[in-house]
C-alpha cells in the first residue's frame, strides 16, 4: 500500500510535518482539564456541604468556602494561559 508521503516523495515533492498541537490547543486542553477536575472535586464537596448545612445552619460559610475552593484551579489555569501565551 502506498502512503501519501511516499507518493509525494516519488513525484519530487516534499512532505513537511505540521505540529500536531499548537499553543492555543494546548492551552485549551489545560484549562479544560482543570475545569473537569474542579467539577469532579466540587461534586463530592458540594454534597457534603449540603448535608452539613442541613444538620447545622452555622456550617453555611465553611461549606460555601470549601465548595468554591476547587474553582480556584480553573482561575489559576486561566492566569497561567494568559501569562505564558
């Protein structure tokens, strides 16, 4: 079976490899994975916070803070993207 690169070289052409992932794509993957991880972390924390608040109303502020903490991962990822890129 003849590959495209072999066919181009047989006809006197050259084959240049393009980058498989550019800077914008890498930044998008980094922020997307950070957002996915933050959502995964908030899933368990949010459920525990709601349960704690249901038992004791004084747990609202600590529960809110613990629920918001994983979101800082996404904010830090965005800051790194803007600093590096």
